[in-house]
C-alpha cells in the first residue's frame, strides 16, 4: 500500500479505535487504548467489518480471536447462511507501520497459521494447545455445527490481510500445496489492496471490453447491449478493478460447490462454457460500442457486476492459480454479458432484484430504501442508537448500534415467536418478513425493546460458559419474553436480569434432556429446528 493510501487507512483506524474504546472492548480484552496493540487490534476489527459489511462492532466482535494464545488465528467467522454447507473463514491479519509498508506477512507466520488450522479444524488435535477463550468458544461452536454436515459440505477459506505487500510466489505455492493436500480447504486469498480497505464512493473508471460475434444493442427505455466476451477478458477486468467491481453484487461471498462446477466446466470443455453459464450482468454509467484497431469493443464507464460475481471471481482465482502455459482454455471459453447503462438507483435496484431473484439471496441491500425504515432509524437515533440500514457505509455509528438484519432476527424471535427461523437464515428471514416488519408504523417501541433485550443477552452471554449459549441466543429471547411477557411490553433492566437467569437455567436443563434422548444431538441443529420451539413451549407449559 502506498503511503498516501495508508494515511487514509490510519484515519479510519483511529475512528474504529475510538469506537472500541467507547464500547469498552479494549478494557474487556485487556488492551491499553494508547498502546500500539490498540491500533493493530483496531486493524483486525476494521478488516472484519470490511469483509462481512457490518459496521456494528458489538455484532461481530466475538468473531475476533486475536490476542495472546490465539494460535495465529485472528478472526474466526462461521458462515452457515447456506443450509446445505458451512463456510469457515479464518484470518491472519498483520498490520504494518509506516516504515514497513513494503514488507509482507512472514513465512514463519504463514507456516504457524496453516499448521494451527490443520491441527484445530482439520485433525481436531487441540488437547495440547493453549487457546484463549475467544478462539476456544469459536472452536467449540464449529465442532458442534459440523456434526450436521458431511465432510464434502465443510469448506475452510483462508485469508491473509495486511496493509503491507503481497506475499511472495514461494508462499503462494506453499498455500497451493496445502490446499491440494486438504480437500476441506476451499480457497486462500491475500487481501492487501487499497480497494479492500477503502470503499469511499470509488469509481472503476473507463474499461475496454473486447467482444466477439454479434453484439446486440437494445433500448426499451434503458440503453443496453448483449455481447460475448472471452473468459480471459473477464478475469482481466476483475484483475484491474478488484472487489470494487462487485460492490453492487449482492452475492459476494463465494460458495465452493458452485465454484468447483464453474472451474471444472471451463477446464474440461471450454467451448461448452458459454452454453452452461448463465452469463454476467453489468450496470454502468455509460456504454459505447467502438471498433479499435479492427477489434469490436464496448467502452464501459464505471462498470459494476450485479449478477455473475461468483463466476467472475472464480475465473479470476483459477486464471492466476494456473501457470501461463496452462491458460489456453481462458482464450477458448466465452461468456455472455448483459450491459445496462443507467445511473437511476431505482432502476438499478430493479435490475439487481430481477437478475438475482431466482437465487435465495440476501435482500438487505435492495430493501434498505424502505421509507418507513428510515423513520425507524430516526426514532432509534432519538434514543441514542444507530440503526444501520445500509451495508458498508461511512456513517458515524454511535456507541449503541445494531444493523437492521440482526434487529429483525431479534424482533421475529420475541414478537413473532419464530426463534428457530431467526437462527436458520438471515436472508430467508429478510425475504419473508423484512417488508412486513419495517413497513409497520406501529411497532417502533417493540423494535426498540427488541434491541434492548437482544443487547442485554449478548453482553451477559460473554460472562457465561454454558455451551448452548453459542447457539441459543434467539431461543433465549423467546424464553425470556414468554416467561415474562411484561418484558416485551415495557423493557426494564431488572426484569431482563431475572428473565435472563431463568432462560439460561431453563435451556441448560432442556438441552441436557434432549442430549440424553438423542445420541446425534447438537445445539446448532436443535435450535434451528421447529422441534426446539415445540419443546420449549411444552416445558414452559409444565412449569
């Protein structure tokens, strides 16, 4: 990273550091807010925020395992959003000071990281390891969850994050060998580009895209083109732009089985790739067809891929993993692209929704324009709370904050009585209930109480060691407000404390009972099932 870019990053880290200080996170982690350690810890937190588009530090802080006895694993992010698979995202994060911006992650650090990943998450050899409480909790959570998945559905993704230089070819080769020797390792990636850290109203600029065969211009109110490009040019486009190219793509996180199919299709039969792939959709500020040096090209201004980001990034990763003499298939394979010229946000959202709607995607970004939701945001602000309704924004976040997806999960657990659905999938919950809940002009206080109760449980859970608490937060909300319904009618901290103590004991007894009756019992599987709600209701009814 260049010095001027790093200076911008440092200003952002100072803001993150101030938030961590105000939230008491430094005190909880035993970090002196004035020390160099505070800055490096802030860099870890900021990197996680950028990765998962979540500015609510309290919502993500438990994923940060960085500290003494962290086994060189700084972030452990478990993604079970796709019910058929689990993605474990593990990070090693290295902050470089101004004098060391040209240096990279050391070979020794990488070796220790991948050895610990293998011991803890692949071989399960943890008996002789000294782990801090944060990593231990995430390890226990992962071990409980994976019991519900076959080996082929468990995918580990490794990320190396630094504001310094890229790792060298020797280290990349080492990671490639590690991946080839362990099928459970899905991907590895170095995140050190300016674009990953700084997302302020950036532009992709003008890009030339060579096209082949017939190019079809279309205009039914929006200027558009349908064309064919080589897989090589698509990989090259991403290589030039980086993740900024996917800033409007609502399915940025890669899912491995689909990636494998894309890679296999291109490598095994490149001439059939065009027929097997759904194509790429791009929205841009302006598009113009030109012939340059005898080659037909589309000149795109500020292009963003709104559908097909997974194909694009998979092809990019595959292209740069292959030696130059093995890349011929990228020149033989073609991809269909649909290019839309518009700066109208409403039309852009409609195109994004239409091109992605067949997939069960997270609709958070598409629904955040809800006018009533903005009024709810203002209502929360009058109570000193930032309700985050947009992803990855640079808005000033107060000490008290929550994002709208998480608040929806809490509300659905308490007021709609569906804690198991709240646990299963944010995207499904958003699809089914987001409009209903956030279009209601009469539930502002209920949403506020949902916030208070949820945050109280989050804070209290960090002081407890019951295993089920890693999986039962939405069940906790449900039990607390079913046993003490007046808590959901008028929040009070003393009521919350009484309800919390009851719920912890109640669910500890319930999970012990269920475990004794079912040899294959797991907390993760139990609390996302309809059975959990039924058993909770039965047990509450018998008290």
